[in-house]
C-alpha cells in the first residue's frame, strides 16, 4: 500500500458554474509519483495542481515514451463517490507500459492513487445530468537525454477535470467519416496501447473529417484498408439483422472498457454478439439490404455515442432514420444508471471511493 503524502492548497479555486465543456477545467490537486531505475516507484504524493518542470532534453518530448488512461468518477444517487471498473484501467495501463518499455505499475497502487485523489477532490464532482469528474492518469519518461532507449526515470501523474458531455450534441447521433487514405495502426504496432502517438497520427484524418462536417474518423485496417477497426475516440459496434457485431481485438485496436461492458450487457440480455473481422463492403451491403439497424461507438468519454450517418468515398449512408436506436439508448441508460447507482450493479463494476 502506498504511503501518500498530502499537501493541500492554500488557495482553493472557485468551482465552475454553467456549462462545463470537456477537459477544460482542472481541480485543486494532483497526484504524483516518481520512478527511478534500481529503486522503483517512490515518493507518492498529492500536491496543489501545478505545472511540471522538465528539461528541454526530456525524453518524452523527443521519443514519445508516454501513456495515459481515461476514467470517470461519479456522484451516485446515494451521495457517495464512485469509480467504474478502475481495475480494468489499471490492467490496461500495464498492457500499454509493456509495449512502451515503461515499468509496470502495481495495479493496487494505480487504484489507490486514483481513489485518494478523487476522495480529496470529491466536492469537484459535478451532479448535473450528463456530467462527471474526468480522471486522467498518465506516465511520462523523464530522463534529460537525447538518445533512443527506454528512460531510466518516469513520472506518474493523475489530474482531474469536472466535465460535461464529450460531444456538445450529447446523445444526438454523430456523423462518421470512413477514412480510406490515412491509416492509424497495423498489427505488431501499438494500436492497442493508450499512448499519445496513436492520437497524433490520427489528427490529419480528423481535420479532414471535421472539414467535411463529420465528428469522428472510422479507421480501416492498415494492410488491406478494407476491414473496420475503430473510431478515433471510441470502439465501434454495428447491429446487423439482430446481431451485435464489433471488430475483434487483434492488436491494432484499443481494448475498450466500455466495449467490454457493452458486450457483457448484450450477452446478458440474450442479444447475439460477434467479435470478428467486418469489411466495409459487408457493412455497405448490409446497409443497402436494410439490415444495418444501428451503429454506435463506445468509450469512457462519450459512454455510448449513436451514429446517424456514415460517409465512405463519395457515398453517405443514413443509419435507420438518423436518430438514436433503441439498443443504443438502452445501453446508454444502463451503463450510466449503473455508474450513478440508479440501477443495480450485478457485475460489481462500481467501486466506492
């Protein structure tokens, strides 16, 4: 168990009022812990939120040895503070760390750090519908060294941001641009890792999609550019002729926690599910045959994001009548209901802070 030293701010900030947006406001405190080769992780502490001081030669700036996670904390219907499946974030952290040669972080230390910081900042958890306290744990390489090798020192940090809906439109269906030029990842790469490089390489396509009036990019595989992988900020699901289909985890897409929760719920409800390869041609054929019933994304930030239209090459396909589908709505209501404690939690996903 970590021995966390706590230094409280002498100048607490006023809590935000009005619409929050997403990821723009930060709480009074942050968690920090250092890693030194030969010593391990040490000096766990909570301090007033402040800028980090790093050498211009810091390896994370030059070689991208960095990872992050995304989580949320909620004020439950019982007034208590809750996390949603933090053990899964801890496991995924170490999956990413292994790929990037970052030292393993004990899962119990990860969860303890998040719980300690959220507990201290519990008054920052917003309670308006659709809001939450976004939790951003991350690790960066800290060596001041210009050379390609794993760093010998690291910083683990957790910051918090009271946030509204990820999309300003809320649950309104979004438009998705199926990218047929750029690629995001290939097998053997780091597409499954939660690392900044995966998002930096997505920006050019994201800008192109936004310029075309679409909210997100749907990536195809990097070899044949034929098989669907994931959306920029979400895993993707299709309900085709009564069956829920999502791309299988093959090393090039993120193993989403909301993805796993969605599959678990659908199976519990008796809905057929398939994790497999699905080509863009199969998707278009299903749409033209009237069998593509719903499309939705899943992720921590948006939870469930219904898709109203897809664009591929020069064609635009409207999904159903363009509105949120019944399964998307049920999944959103169920996942958020469990997170907020207004619905039972049969799987034990909620963790009290």
